[in-house]
C-alpha cells in the first residue's frame, strides 16, 4: 500500500505541474516531497541532439520536483526554419529524453543555439519564427502568453506547505543589444560602454519589475541562460553590459526580493559563484550547470573572484534541495552515473 500511495502522489504532482503551465500567475500547490528535501529543482543546459543523451536517466534518480532547462536543448545555428524544426524533431524523438519528460515536469528558457545563432541577440532575423518553433517543441498551448508576445520569458510560483518558491525564466536573446568584440586580447568580448545596450529590453525589464514587486515568495529562482556573477572570462555574461548587471542588483534590492538564487548555463562547465552586496541581506549565488552532452574538457583556468570550490569541466547537471525547517538550500553538481562532483550548503 505505501508504494502505491507514493506513486499516486507522484502522478498527481505531475498532473498539477502540467496544468499549471497554462497559467503563470496561479501558484501550484505541491502535495508530495522528495524523501531528501522539501522541494528539489534539477537544472542543466547544452544538450546536443546528435550526441548521446546520457544524463536524463541520472537526473531522474534524484527524484526532482521539476527540471529547469537553461537553454541549448539542441544545436542548430541556422536561418533555415525547416532545418531548425528537423533538429527539434530529432531531439523530441530521443527515447531517453521522451522518457524523461514523461516523468519530470519542465520549465525552460532558450539560449543561442536553439535561438538560431551563436551568441545571437536582437538582430537575429528569424527570431519570431524561431520562437514559435521553440514553443512548439515544448508543447506550449496556443493561449499561453508566450504565444502572443515577443520573447520567451515567463514565471511560475510553487507553494509547498506554507513556503512559496517563485521561478523567473529570463530571455537573454530576443532583445539583447550587440556586444563589443575585444580586439586587444584573446577574449571574445569586452564590456560595453556603461549605459550602452540592453540585456532584456524595455518590456521584459518592466515585466520583471512587476514580477518582483508583487511577489511574496520565500525564495526567488532566476534562470538566466548566461552567467551573471562570473564576468572575467571574456565570453557572454551580464558583465558585458555592466549597467544592466547593476540594474538587476538594484531591482532585487528595492523590491526586497527574498533569497534570490541565479541559475545559469552556456559555458560547458559547472561552477558556483557567490557575492555579497551591501543592500542585500543575503549573499547572491550564481549556480552554473552546463554540459549535458558535451563539456569544456580542455579547461585550464580562468579568473572568477567569486568562485566557490573548483570548476567542473565534465558533463553535468545541477540540483537545488530545499530544507525549509532549517532554512537552507543544498546545491549539488552531479554527472554520469549520478556521481557527486560538488556540494555546497547555503543558509538563509
């Protein structure tokens, strides 16, 4: 009987999460819990449809409440929408992926390689058509707000007993202004002049401010496809537009957003960065997990003054395990065979 009840609860939870995707305002009540945490978020990025999808089975072993895809579900840099759809179809028909999405609810945003252009931004000419194919792949309903507005950003709030967790999924592609190439070093980009360019665009910034101002969440998870805190490596990051970096910190401060955690991908490594800000009463953590099918195995070193622990240059996924009673979040990086590469506990 206990085994049957557990299965029933898990199926009911999955049903609730699926229904909730049609409405990004109504909190979802969670009735069942992971045996090791009150709520478990798994996340990852960078999944090539032409490579073995080895980690979907490993993620399931951790019994996540949901999975957040940080982008690059496929690799398809193109302006040919038929080719883009073909690559989506290949991923959708992957047996391990199909099994995974039948068992674990998804939340998602995109990054450059399913968007259609490496390091692409607002000037990508096929972004409107690409957005619809992206939404088709994730079976987003026709009445979903993302079908009617530019960009794929949205939010979802989950209620677990008396605790609310708000998940905000940003779009760092559709509106992003051009970056500044670095011609004086081996780095790809250097920061824009302060005040030059936008990461999110006016409409998404206004939406984000409203989301934070009208939230009573105990924890706020912000999914950004690119890194926020680590900004010395010369690749894409929020540090490429320092005024936008400052704007997000200011917004978290003035809205008194509680216990924000940033999740990022893109880099084909895993690492955890942490920084104290004067007017935030908690440390801001940027937890990067990138490389579900391929990783930066030739990684040697790069400067990140906010890094905790070591860089993990192997295929990986991330976990957030919430312990509400003890007001802490356990952050784990795992990989093939569910190996635990790193763990870090943050008290809130």
